[in-house]
């Protein structure tokens, strides 16, 4: 569907709902099962959070909320599927900080099949999840600065670093480190956090990074090294792990998050209903406890806050990506 046809569909549905009235639209929704598209394979942080939210929303909405994994291209494939869906609230996207990063990279390369943020509307930031750089225990470095010094000093070392796809947050951070530090590592892309972690645990790649909840258990067991966190402050779960700012890499600092989006043009009455249910889900005691256990901080932001987070990180990362000539 072209963007112009999509806009016509969105406008038509919005007008129809406006004619029904906000109350009628809210009462009629939902009348069939809903789906949350996760643009990564099963097993990663975004998938876990989506399934927790979907389970609770199914109970409160009275309709099944199904999770559909559509991985690939740093999350762009799954995001495109939602962007091209009817703006009626039945298709949602659960994404993370890779969304603005990978989308900005693809847009600069002329390969983005949708417009960001124009083709999406925020529902809620469900949880904040710090990002950590990790390494296989065989790497002789205690933190990220040590790793950089190691690779600067020994050009014979052939280290690989993994990411969740071209243009993903780890891809951008890895390339930025290489440029700033004048050393080399080979980028190895994966379709999601789960296969990336398995390769890192096996030692087939030496360096990686993803949201805290993906690897915190392995770090605590000594199966992975935590080199740095991207957060402005040290995280309580791993208080001995320094921040990128402490180590001298302030431009790599950012907040990690996972949040829900719907296609642009979805009627506000439906967004408000989904927002209400998503917030209730992440703040439910059982789900909130589970999120905290995996290193995710439950939030439940407003739609406006979700949109602002997306726009702010597009502004943050676009200049970095431009300076890197990232392919």
C-alpha cells in the first residue's frame, strides 16, 4: 500500500469514528482478537515484555491479544507490517530504543519503507530497561575502556561484535566506538537478542550488547562480563558496572525503553483505551514484580510522552549516524 493510499484509509476510518462519537467508538472496541507485533525473534527482552502485557490485556479487554514475532532488518520488517496495517487498534507494535536508531539509519540510507515518526502513534512506554555492553569471559578487560585500550594496543586481535541487526543500537554504538577509538572489530548481525546472546555465550563472538534483562542472569553467574551501561546513572541491579559517561564515552549515553505503538491515524478514543489497558497491565502487582525481576522498570507513560521519547532519540542519534556514514 502506498503512503497516499494509507493516508486515505487512515483519514476515512478516523472520520467514521468521529461520526460515531468517542463513547460509541470506545464501547465497540475491541470486537475481535488483537495482535502485538514484536520485530525480533522470541526470547529477547521486548518479546518477554510484550507477552506479559498481552496476557494482562487479554483478560481486561475480553479478547485474545496475540504476540507475533516478525524479526529482521534491525526491527524494520515488523515495524513496517504495523505501519501498513489498518489504523483501527487491532495491530500494535512493541518496540525498543532500536526503533529510532535503526529507522534513522535506514532512512539515511534511503531504505526505510515507512516514515518515522509520522506513520506511528504512541500508546505508552511500558518499561525502561538499561542497555549494557557485554563480553565473553575470555576477553581480558574489566570494562569498556579496557576493551578499547586492548584493541588499540594489539592490532592482531580479531574480535567480532554482535548486534540485533544492521542499524540497531549495538551496531551504531559499536561503529561509533571504532571510529572514536581508531581500532577495528567485525560486525556480526543477528535477527534478535536471543540468538545474539547464544553466540556470545558460546564465544563465537567476543563482544555484544542489549537490554539489561536479556543478560543480567548470565552476568550474575559469571557467564558474561558487563563492560558498561548506557544509563545516566549506575543501575541498582549491577552497582559495580560503570556508565559510559564515567568511562569517557558520554555521547553513547541514552535511556533504554520498551513501548507500544499503533499506526498513525488510529482514532484517539481507541488509543486512549489501549493506553489505559497497557498502563494497568504494567502496573499490575504480578507483572510489575516480574518486570523488576528481569531488570525492567515499569512505567506506563502517556501517549504524548511515548511520542516525545521517539522524537528525542531520533534527534539524538541521526547526527551520530550521519557522521559515521553507516551502511
